[in-house]
């Protein structure tokens, strides 16, 4: 049965066929507040702070194509963002958080770009993880905002990545003027203390003495084994002693 609602959804899909499937589904089923619905309605400004590093998402400049990275939170304009429909708009540049070349691949870097009507690569859904932290889900790719190589360094770029439920993919929206939370510290098991040098030397000396003693014992055993057959062979091959010759009787004189 054809209804007005089904016709509207069909038209919606046709109009947005160049966008990602997730974006089309949510937009045409009323689950996404697109830029047309929220035009000009920006939220209060906030920093976007990474849970793992404690650093804020920052624009590297004001031009199209400028990168987006993490840096120590200062609350400066380059670190302040506001929601504009499904977009995240940087205060310093007035540009939207976007993905390089509109890519949907893991590892694609985030960057700034001027607002483009209905560009699903500029649409981000804030997915609640806890009362404090959220994931930033890119509507076009279905991937989340992450930091390259899990880096904790200032200047490390933001990127798209598969959702792996890592703390490096979780973000807190900190209202402008408030302090950012400290980074989440992951406890690691302590390594066992290294043995003292004296103990190591003593143990090594004992091993060395034992090796020498064993080598000496083996050497003596080898000598005895080799010497015995030699003695036996010598005794077997010796010539028998000759019996002493009898002395001739002295010749008798002639009469």
C-alpha cells in the first residue's frame, strides 16, 4: 500500500543517494536532525577532550583542509566547538569538522572544511558511553573519532577508526570556561625488582666452579679409559723371555 509517508521516504532516499547509507537511513526515518532542521541553531561552546590523553581537540588553522589534532587544553578559540545540527563547528575558523576526501576508511584524517549542505562526512552523532563520556560517530562512515597511533603527544592528528570500545575513542564535552578532566591512567603491573649485582656475581662464580670441577672429573675419567687398553696391549704383545744358555763344560786335556 502506497502512503504519503512511504512516498516521502522514497523521495528522501532519492535526494540523498550520494550520501552514506547510515546517513540516509537516519535522515529519512527521522532519527537524524540534519542541517536543514537545525540551521543557525548552535549550542553553547565546549572543548572536546579525549578520555585517554586528557587533551583537547584543536584546529590547526582557519583554512579549508587544515588538520585537527589534540593539544593540552587551554580553552582557546581553536579548541572550542559548537553543535550546528549534526555538525561540529570550530569557533576560530567557523568551519566544520570533516574527513579528508570524504573517506570512509579507517585511518582517514579529520580536517576542517566549510559547511556543505547535506554532506554526511560533516555529520557526527554523539553516542553516550557513560554519564560523562561520548563517542563521536561519523554518520557517513559509521566509524568513530580516534587519535593516530594512540599517541599522547601534542599535535597528534585525529582520525577515523573502527569502534573498538577503547578509552582513546571516548570524549568529554567540557563547557567553555571549565577545566578539562585529567587523563585516564591505566595501571600496569610492576616489574619484579632486578636481583642485586653481588648476588648475580656470586651465583655466576658458583656455576663457573661447578663447570670446572665437572670438566676435571670428565678429563680424568677419559685418561683412565684410554690408558687401560694401552697397558693391556703392551703386556699382550711383549716377547717371552729367553732361557739362559747352559755353560759348556771345559774341555779335558789330552793325555
